[in-house]
C-alpha cells in the first residue's frame, strides 16, 4: 500500500511538472502617461493574437490574472500605479488563457509575491426588492458571439462624469446626476456599482438577462459618488476634494434603485483576499 501511495505521488508530481507554463509570446510594459488632472482613461483591446491594455493599475492586473474583483486585492500603495501592456498571444492559445499568461507576466516582470486570506467583510448585496421589477429587459442576442472577433472595452472618468463600454453592446454612463445603463447584466452592474460605494457589491438577484434602466441621484450624492469612484480607482485627490464626500452619500441612489425593484442590502460576507507581499515599482526591462 505504501509503495502504491508513493508511486501515485510521483506520477502526480510528474504530471504537474509537464504542464506547460502559459505566457505571452512577447510583451512590453510601460508606465501610463498622464491623461490630465483628475482624469482616468482605461481600455482593453483584443484583436486576433494582439492584446493591448492601457492605464490598468497593478491591482487591476492582479485581479484579472487571478479572476478576482479589484477589492479582493490589497497591498502597498504602489498597487495603484498604472501601466500599459502590449502583448502577443502564442499560437494555439485562446483568450480564456490570458489570466494565466498575466500570472506569469506579473511574476517575471514585477516579481509579484502574495499570500491568500479570508476575511469577514461588510458588503452590499444586490437583491430583488419587494416591489415589481421595473427594469426593461432587452432581447437576447440571436447569434453566438465570435470568439475571434475584436473586443474593445474601456472607460473614462473625470469631474464631468464617467462613461464605460463593457463590450458586447453593454455600457453605462454616470453623468449629469444620472446612472444610465444599457444592456447590462446584474453581475456587471454589481461590479460597476462598487466603484461608487463604500463597500463591495455582490449580485444575489438570480436575474440572468440584460437590462436598460436609469437612476437619478441628488446633486450632493452625485458629487460624493464621483469623488468616491475616483478614490476607489486610485486617483490621488486633494484633501479638500475628498472631504466633499462627507456632504453627500448614495442614499438617493439606493432609494431610486429600489423604485425599480432592486435593493442594495447591507450584510457581511466571508471573502477571499489576495494580499500582495512584494511587487516591484519598476518592472524589468522589455
């Protein structure tokens, strides 16, 4: 029996050793050029074997690499530093393997080291409210998406508002005192909203469709939510600007969202975290 167990362990180790390491064929990285005061422009473009990612913070790259949300990644202040990456996928690989390629890239170029933790965390659960759902559900696509088609996802934000293209016809804007979504899923909505909130948002609606809707907020809440989004995105703002968050909240958004049949309910949830122990401020040469 002991010999059989030992043989099993040896075979398992050999199988792991033969698993090919996924990595980009070639890749370059550079610090993101400033796009202007108090403004962030981000984007991800996939076309054939070419991948271009602009103005992602290290936190965002780590979250993408390990299939987490940004709030699940913590570490030193340098994880908010932004970089542009241009990479070529190796022949025979797929876009679904990009996270694993990013893992290799972050280890090699940023000397990333981390450990995992589990914490109880206050969250907002996005749930269906007691009133009738008043979102406009849009018709599903009749054709399956082409896995090789070019994909462009991006967004920009400033004091004038935020505009985000989520891909596949899905988008939202937060401008002029209104959060307006087009063809958005509840998972994407939860991920989008947590940029404007004081805690993470978890989708627990069980709604599977795509929806169009808009939510108005008061001028005070609109200003406070925009500032919080900037802070949550790693934008460094003067203390007097950050203090303006105290003049508003997200209360009007909560109330008006509930009129549409959705609710953000404060709860606690056990959450997995990736804690960065080491990351280079300057990546190794291209």
